[in-house]
C-alpha cells in the first residue's frame, strides 16, 4: 500500500526515476488497486451492517414510543374506572402511577434509541461519502493504468525499432544492394547473349541462294523500270 500511495503522489518530473527503481511498476500498481478494491468491499459490507443496525435502532425507538403511549392510555383507563367506582381509588392510584412510571421509562428508552439511530445514520452518510470517493478514485486509477499500459507498449515497441535502426550498418546495406544490382545486370546480359547464341545459323547454300534471289529481284525491278521508260518515250 505504501508503494501504491507513492506511485499516486509522486510528481511528473520524478516519475521516471521512481519507476525505474521498481521491479515492475505496472504489477505493483495493479496490486495496489486490488487492495483498494478489497478495502472497498469491506467498507461496503461494514456500511450494510451499520445501516441494518441503524434501522433496528429506529424500529426499537418506535416500539418503545408506542409502549409509552400504551402505558399512558392504560393509566387513563385505570383512573376512569376509579372515578366510576369500578376500582378502589387507592388501588387505581397505585396502578396508574406504575403505568406512568413505565411510560416515562419507555419514553427515555425511545429517546436513547432515537439518538443512537441518528448517530448511526450520520456515520452511514459519512461512510457512504468515503465509499463513493474510493469508487471514483479506483475508476480513475484504473483508467490511468490502462493508459499507461498502452503508452508502455508503444514506447517499448518504438524503443526496439529505434534500437534495431541504430544497429543497422547502412554502408554495408548500400554496398550489398549495389553488388546485387550489378549481379542482376550481369545475369540479364548473359541471358541475352545466350538468346542470340540459341538462334539457328544459315548454311552456305542458304547464304548463296539468298544472294542469288536478292539479285534476281533487283534485276526484275530494273527491267520494269526500263520498260516504263520506253513506253513514255
């Protein structure tokens, strides 16, 4: 709990140095929140018991009040019976006094019980306020913890990426790319050379026939031009 309270009260400027001194600040914070929730559960249970006691005191006060009223009414009835001659005056006075004494006793008990009820009710109100405050605090701390968890994940990932980037040999990478480029060009040139070599060559007879055929075509074209010229002449 002391560690949890420290985590909640440290200033922003000191948070990094304090967190670094912990083995696992997230686990410690989660543990602190769990303890707060346990305390919240105990407080709610205590509040329920206190409210039950307050209700009981109120009911007992009302019962004693009703008992006091009953004794007062009984005293009246006894006096009325004495006036009618149904009961001897001395006996009626004795019983009426006893009834009034018990009325007073019940009134005192009712007042005491009512005071106890009011005190318990005030305590319940105070405890309810503390519970509401604790609930609000737990919800706030859980939200902040979730945010910090996400920030930790992002910062860890960023740190790993930056670390890998700093460890990369840029010059070596560029050199490897240049070598790869040269090799690709060499392979492409070699493939083109093999393509030329794969074409079938002409035989001697084919070369001779090609020249002869080419000459016949030229002669034929020359003859046609001559004929055209003679026609015009």
